[in-house]
C-alpha cells in the first residue's frame, strides 16, 4: 500500500512531456536494474547521473539511509533544486523526518520497486506531490506529533500562520486524498485546492506536499 499526497498519475502527451530522470545508486547492479525498468516507459527520459537541476528527478537507491546518501539528497534537492525519489529497504524513526525535511517527497521500499511503482513515484516527484508508503505516512504523523509534544510546553497559537482553509486542505492531504477528492470533500474546485497548496508551500518555503504535512504536524495544526 502507498499514500499519495496529490493528484493521481496521468499519462504523458508526447515527447515534450517526458520526465528527465537521473539514477543514483550505491552499486552498479541496482543502477542497471533501475535503468532497465525505466527504459520500458516512454514518458521517462534517462539522463546521466551528473545531470541535475529543477527539471530533473533524481532517483536515489540504497539499502539504508547512510550519511553519504543523506548528504547526496541534500546536495541534489537543496543545492541543485532537483526533485528526488528515495528507494530504500528501511528507515529508522530518526531518519524519517530528516528525509522529508531534506525535501524528498517520494519514497519507495526496495521490495516494492517494480517498474510501475518507480514510474508512479517519479511522476509524483516531478509534479511536486508526495508519494509515501502508507505505513511510512503513519510513522511520519507519529514522529512529528511526538516531537511537537516534547518541544511545546504549553498550548498556544502556532507561529506559522496557516489559514483555516489551508489547514482543512492539509488534513485531507495527510489522509492520502488526491486533489480531486479534496476538492469534492471541501466543495472547492481542483484549481482552488492547487492554489491553496501552492500558496502555502511558497509562503512558508516548503519543498513539497509531504514537507507541508510535516510542517503542519510539527506546528500542531493537524
């Protein structure tokens, strides 16, 4: 199972809509395996791992999240502006928030990394949506909620200033609803939902929907 923070993946319309993807792997077998899976999909344009930037989705593969992998993610996302998908076998509780706050919105368990699943995550990352395994979303909510309780000694107004409708949208995002479902639930248009998310992520300098959910949890809004 997985939970997507955003719109459902759609097909592409032609070569101009192909998504550039650079594969970064800790070993050549994993790299070649991922390249072989992604080559089957015409919506993906494979790039050399030296290429990066806002238009490129970096697919980062490792067995565990070691310091080198986390440093690479920070460089790719924060330093070079790339979107990132992390493929990993396991994440410890202490690592989960590091990954989300680094700007990684899509995570895939290695044991679930089929070609179809990888493409779904790449599409979500390219749109700036989040795509987390369902069990990981629950752990994120627990982790951030625990951090908030231990760092907030008394009740009070959160400091980040989210508007009521931003909170309403984020609550539904945290439940895994996509843009259309959120619009239906709140009687908004899909454009309104997208504008709400764009406005709050831009204003608060949040990197994607998963980061926005983590921020709202940490501030005690949801």
